[in-house]
């Protein structure tokens, strides 16, 4: 295989991987009508639990002497990534695609979602478990409000 063909293969594989992983992270904004609202809420519940576990691990790792900075950084990154996932689902899925201005309880749903964004941000900034508890409570409140009416 020539160097030119090998370079083309590498570029094609990289492009394929990039396209595949980009689509795996967020629901598209094409109005396809295929939505997994329950699945998104379940994913956020799992992300909240992961943020909580990460915070607890960070707190314990900080007590050690000497501190294992490699593990500490890994848990911090894990906490950040899962808080980011929550923010992405809230903003890119629910706020932009599922919550309609003409829908029932629009302001209440938007308010809960905005509070979730803020709590996820606070989870990234601290290891204060009260932010996890508040985020979990807000998700439960939103879920109840969202699912008690038809989905718009």
C-alpha cells in the first residue's frame, strides 16, 4: 500500500470515528420525532449518582497522605464529564427540543431546568454533596411535572 493510500485510509477512518462519536453524544436537532424522554431522565439519574460517587472519592483521596494525584485528577475529570452530560441533556435535549413555549407549565419546566443547569455547574465547582441532593430533587420535580401531562 502506498503512502498516499495509507494516508487516505487513516483520514477516512478518523472521519468515520469522528462522525460516529459526535452522533453518539447528543440527540440531533432534526425534527425526526424519535425521542426517548424516559431514557434521558434515567441517564441523568445515573449521571447524578456518578457525580455523587466522584465527589465522595475526591473527598477520601484528599485525606490520604501522600495524595494520589493521578486518581484524584481522574475522579475530578469524571465528576466534570458527568455534570457536563447533565447540562447537555437539559439544554440540548429538553430546553431546545422538548419544552415548547405553548406547552403546559412552560415557565415551571424552564425554571426547574435552569436550576438544574446551575446545580450541575456547582457540582463541577465543588465537592459539596448538597448540590447533588438538590440536583436529584430538581430532576424528580421536573420529571413529575413533565410526565404528568402529555409530552407537549
